[in-house]
């Protein structure tokens, strides 16, 4: 029986390796292009290596006067979205799981339907909404929509984690004298924390890499722009600065990698627990 399974296992591992290489190759090419000198980038015979790495592209990126501000704005927006969406989703998931109220099922279905609506279809209505609230050209115009778009996925995912916590544990906590607030934050919150990490990764990546909202809602005040907007500086009418584009993209990727490293253990357990529903 083992001899029969081995070829299938070998084929599966080979397929997984090929898929991983296909996914990793664009990232490798991006980093490689960031370190290539201009002559190699513009060469008609591209090579998957360089014998003369250069930091000129990174120098041009960090010489941009607004680059530091863009980076800080992205960090502020992503941090607020991650924290706010996680806390709101935790409370909402607890409410729809532990309590019975009218239209509870309808509310859950609305969360699911909200995930199916393309962001592009809502950009124009959101633009007029932000204009009416006076939020254009502010970081608030980026924070509020991203929180709204992160919540449906987060609530659905956290619902499984909250449901996996036995109600007997809640009853035992009440018998021991714990209030509902104490049970919520000192007992339930640590148990569903891996799920919060998993949803936070989704919120962080979607917010950090956002270009559509940043381009649509930040019109005139460039001091409120985020990091993806820094890439536009290297797109020029006469000739694009591909070295600068790749270097800026590499710099943008670093915080995402750092975030993954910090939460990887919690992320694995969070994704594994997401099926408990």
C-alpha cells in the first residue's frame, strides 16, 4: 500500500514545489531588479542574476522628499484599521454567536453578501460620501472604508472561533463570580486571539497595498498620501524608472514580511481553527 501511495505523494510534493517557485519568482525578480544597475534593467537580454549589484535605485527612492511621510501615513492607516476592525469584529462575532435576536441570520447573510461586492463598484459612491462628510484629503477617508470592508470577513471567521468556545466555560465563569465584561476580555478574548491574528493579516495586507482608495480620495493634499502613491513618482512620460519602481516595491514589501514573521505562529493556529464551525 505504501508503494502505491509514494508516486502520488511525490507528484503532490513536486506540484507544490513548482507552484511555490511560480509564486516566488515575481518576488525574486522584483528584488533582483531593485539591485540591478540601470544598464542591466534596460537590457534587451534580461538575466536572472546580476554580477554588479547597485543601491542606486534605493537611493533614488529614499531621496524622495515625501517618501518618509507616505510610509508613516501607511503605517498609521494600517495600524488603526487592524486594531479597530479586530475589536469591532470580535464584539460583533460574539454578539451574533452568543445572543439570539431578530434578523440575526439576515445580518450574517448581509455580511456574506457584502464580501461579494467589488470594491471598484463602490468607489464612486464612497467618494461622494466622503465628500459630503468632509473627509476627502484626510487619512479618515482611507481608514473608514477599509474598516468597513475588513469587517464582514473578520466577523464570519471569528464566529467560528467564538462558537468553538464551550458555553459551559462561560457558565462556570459566571458561577465563579466573573462579570460578562470580565469573561469577554479575560477569558474569551485570549481564546479567539489566533483568529484575530488571522483576520488582522488580511486587514493589514489589503490596507497597506491599497492604491484605489488612496488615488480616489486623496486628491490635492499629497501630505496625506500613502506609500503606494510613492510609486507614481517613478512613472514618467518619457521613460519609466523601473529600478526605482522595483526598489520602492521592495521597501513596501518589508513591513508585510516583518508583520508575517511576528504573527506566523498565531497565524497558523488561527487558520487551522477557522474550520471549527
